[in-house]
C-alpha cells in the first residue's frame, strides 16, 4: 500500500463517526475507513482512493461526481480506486465516498478533498483555413465520432489497472497538457492530453492491462486506439502511423499497440496521448508519478 496523506474522514455504519485528519488505517470497529493520496488535488490530478474494512465488503463502489465505480481488492479487506479532477472542474471542496455491505449491513465512508487551481499555458496557433474550419458534412462526422467515443467511455468494467502505469513510449517528453488553445484568433477547448514529439515509426505501448475499446480511423485523431483498463480508466492514443491491435483484444502492460505517426489533423509526427479516469481528463504525467506498490 502507498503512504497516503491525511485528510478529514467520515465513517458511517449504523451511525456516523467523524475522524479528523486520520491516515488510512484498517477499521477495527465494524466500519470502513477511507483515505486519499492527496487532500488538495489540483486541476488535472489523479487521486488514489484506498478503503479498509475488518472483512470483505460486498458490492463496494466508489462514488465521485455523481457516479459509482467499482474498486479492486488488493488484499483481504483492502480496496483501491482511482478518480480524477478534470482540467475544467470548479475549485473548492468536493466529497468522495465508498459504500457497500459489511456483514449484511450497509456501510459508507466519506472523505472531503479541496480542489486547488492550476495555471495552464495559452497556446496561440495559426493554421490553414482547411485545418480550422469545416463544412457541414465534416462537422456531422466529427459529432458522430465524438458521440461514439463518449458511449465507449461510459462503459464500466472490472478494474485491471495497476500502479505504476507505464509511459506509452520509451522517451516520454510530454507537452501541452491543459493548454488553452487559440486557433486563428478563436478560443478552442483546452488540450486534454499531452503531445509527445518523436520520429514517425517510434513504437507505442499500452500503459496497463486492459482491452481495446476502439481501434480505427477518426477525423481529428487519425489512426486511433483507446484501451479500457477497467474501473473507468481509459488511455487514448492518436495520430498513429499504424496500429497492430483490434477492438475487443486483450492487452497487457507494455504490449506494442502501434507506432507514432502524423495521421488525422496533425502537422507533424507526434503521439497525442490522453488518460480518462472516473471524474474526467487527467494529466498523464501526474498519473505516472503516482508511487508504485
């Protein structure tokens, strides 16, 4: 288990107990205990949530931002989940909770985190009109592709990821996460991934075990792969020169999935690499910085 920072904790099991500033400890009084890797996550931060109980918890789920997600058991009575602060979330307090059934009784634990601000670069780009303005047919295609990816991101499967995650390339030199882009003078959506500039053909690998949720061609992403790592965790790889996996294929950490390219709306060879976790889009570099077991 990783060392977790102290946060304010609430535990509920046939009543409410308030434990202020408690670290992650095994509960000995019939309750759950919960702790998070940081009590003050910034925009784009991943957060590890750990839950301990004196026995097996049935139907345990992690609740964050109005949705429920499965946790994975790491040892008897020990559970782990991963959530994130989206790069566009409001700052201030937010609550994460875990709930399930212990010896037939409903039990719940809550922790409050305080989301802190983060400054992102402003990236001003001048692009040819054909790369920044699209006709109606292209806009329909873009909308359909986005809707299909959203549908796949909404799938909930059992967690298969493990910490530490593996960077997708050997030479991991990320740029531009969260950049507020201004294209030809117009403000666009923030860049929700990192760009890694490498020669075309550089191997790209899976960051964790999972299953291929998407492998195909997209207008923006070109040749693209999305891997479902379970528990609401997905990794996204765009602009590939080629991909060597198929939808539904089981993938293991470190497997080659394709190579760096410049397909889709790209001005040169690079890997657009993103990560989604329960709660939104997070900075992959901070995901890789999470302490290993």
